[in-house]
C-alpha cells in the first residue's frame, strides 16, 4: 500500500495546476472531475453526491485547498482498500499539470522522461508544501543518474551548480529540476538515448522499487523445458517477461517471509543453478555465470529478510535515514545557533561588565591620585613634627638612661633574692613529692596484699573442690576396675574354650588332609593304570578301538577312515610323535 504522503504530492501538483489564479482556490466543477478521476484510477467507488453534500452550506469552502482536503481524506484516501496502478495514478496527475508548467520549452528529454523525473522529484522531495527538493537530494539523484549513464564528469558541474543554489535558495521545484536536466547541463557530450536510459534506470530503481533485473533461464513447471526470460526483482515479487521491453509478462513469483532461496548443483547440462522455494511452488533458475548467480541469490535473500522484518524497500528506508540525518543536523545546527546566541549575549554582558569595571578603575585611579597628593603633604608635615619630637626624645632618653642604670642595680639585687626563694621553693616541693610517693607506694602494697589473700582463699576453695572430685573419680574408677576384671575373666574363659575348639578343628583338618592325600594316591595309581592300558590299546589301534561316545563337533578324517579315534587319542598320538622326534634329535 502506497503512503498517503506520496499520494498527496501528486494530487497537490494536479490541484495547483487547476488553481489558475494561484490563490489556493479551485472551482467545484474542476474538483468533481479531479475527484472522479482519482476514484477511477485508485479503484474506489465514487459517490457523485458526496462532494455536493460536503460543501452544501459553504460557498467558499469548495474553492479552497483547505476546504477540499477533508473531503479528499474522508471520501477518497481513507477508502483505499486494494493495490492500484501507481503509474496510472501519477500519469493522471501529470497530465493535469505538465502542460501548464512545461509549455513550449524546447527540452532535450521526451515527455515520458520528464514524467519519470517528475515522479522521482515527488519521491525525493520534502513533505512540506509547496514541494521542493533540497540540494542533498538533488546530488543523490544526479549521482544515481551519473552511475546509470556511466559518466563521471557531472560531479564537478554539480559542485559549481550547488554553489549557485546556496547563493539563491538551496532548493528546486519539480519544473526547475526537469528544466535543469532537459537543458542538458549535466549530460553534455552524451546522446539523448543514454540520458533517457539513465533516467529510466533511476526511475525503475527508486519509483518502481526494482532491486535487480536481467536475463536468466527458467525451468517450466509443465513441459520442464528451459526458456530465457527477463526477470525484474521487486521487494515483494520476482516478475519475468518475454524480453526487456516489459510488454508481455509471463508470470510472477510472489515473495513472502516463508520463501527461501538456495543454490543448486549443476544438472541437465545447466550451470549456475538456484531454486526459489515458495509455499505452493518452487522455481528453478539458471544464471549466466557464478557472479550473476550470487548477486541474484543475495538480492532475493535481502528482499525476503526485509519482508520478515517488516521493513520498507531499501530506497525508502535510505530516504527516511537521509531525512532523519538532516533533521538531526538541523536540530544540532539550531542548538548550535541557540548556544551561539547565548554565548553572544553572555559576551555582550561580559563586555558591559568590563566597561563598567574600567570606568570604576579610572575613577578609583583619580581618587587615588588625589589621596596620594594629600598623603604626601601630610607626610611632609609629619616629618617636621617627628624631627622636633626626636630631639625632645633624645633629651628625655638620656635622663631615662641614668634612671634605668640606677634601677638596674636595684633590680639585680631583687632578682638575686627571688632566685634564692625559688630554689628553696623547689626543694620544698621535691620533699613533698617524695612523701606523697611513699604514701602511694604504701597504699599499693596494702591493696596487693589484700588481693593476694583473696586469690589464696579462692585457690584453697578450688583445691578442696578438686580433691572432692578426685575422690569421686577414684571411687568410680575402682568400680569400673572390678567390672573390667570380671569381663576379663569371662573373656579368658571364652578364649580357652575357643583355643580348645581350634585344637579340635586343627586335628580334624589334619585327618581330612591325610584322607585327601590317601585318595589322591589312589587316584594317581588308577590314572597310571588307565594310561598304561590306553597305551597298549593305542599300539594296536588298527585292530582294536574302544567304543566311545562320538563328539558332537565336526568329524575328523584320517587314513583309518572318518572318526577312527577321538580328540584325546589324537592329542596323545601327537604327544608321542613329538617325544619320538625329540629322542631322535638327541641321538643324532
């Protein structure tokens, strides 16, 4: 679904074209025609009475843009329920406005190319009215156009043109942009066909959301044959046509968040294969080379990932990011301007403060000069007065020195007596201190003796308590000793009985060993007899063979026939043969 802001831009161009006097007012009959055409191309049921009802009691309302906007939102834009042909919608609005604004200008581009530039302008323009495109978006469009045309000379031209824009208004209208391209300012040296192809490629990329396009081979679903098709990838579909003129469409591969694309190994003589798996069907496609295959897989995966994340097409998202960046830059610039204004105000305030301080310093310096002159005069008067006072003081000082000398001798005698009294006072204090220390030592000894007596009494009580406990422990130990002695006697008796039983068992074991040895000797004698008898039989085994149960294992074959002797006999024969062989070797 197309955004309302993008639809309003095309409608604004149509409305502005109908505003002949450029007063923002359009006649009601023209609004009816415009509304009917909008409802037709946007597949909305048109109510011919709604416009009359909406402006029935307002004669000025239908003639103004502000009066038409509530009707446009309520009866047209709010009722858009299904997808419609956005190119047909834009061409209808373009038809209403291009003749008035382009007129008879001789442009190097066709009307179809001008229409595509107009659509690109609506896509890249700001959302403010009247619509303009700023220099950053112009640069973005021209860079896209330069890349599509394969030319790199337009950057310097645009830098010069950008300086001209900055000196004027830093933006262009749709018709100024069309005139700029139509006059060939950025396409000098290139033919019209190259410019037209560049405009068409940028139009398909930005307006039709063509992410990628090109020829590839597709495998059929019914006949399973491979056919070359022109593929056009958009954010939610991959369409394929007979050729690149996009006239005869053969089908669409609808992409959703459940789709996936995977690489396939080469088969059926086809290379660079990959498969697009949808919910109901899968499509096998062959690219021309490995690089194209990887580019197509990456582009389709990007579209599926955007559908899963619910994000718009890459170009719309890039446009939103550029606008957000410009808004942040504008906000930062406004904040910077505000801070500069604040700093300027603060600087002016500081300048005023400095000026007032300078004036105060000048006034203070003037007052200080007057005070200095007054101080100098007062100082001269004081010097004269001090000189007379000094002469009087000299005379008085001489008299005072004589009196001081006399008083000094009297003072020396007085100080000598004071020193003697201080010495006596110190000795008296030392004696008192010694007496006080002796009393403190005596008191400490008395307290120490009392503490020792208390500790001795406590120790004595503790020793008595320990003595009582030892007596109780001794009595308990004696009783336990008697019990242990009784238990020891009982254990000794049990031990003696066990020893007797052990002797009896030992004797029985010796008897059993003797019996076992006797039986072993008998068994050995019997075995020797049996062995002798078997040897005798073995020497005549060709004539006599004991009848024994046959072995359940596989039968052996000898020169005497099948199973002519047992495994034991065979082992015995092997043993005898080995002994004879060894004896023969020793004899040699």
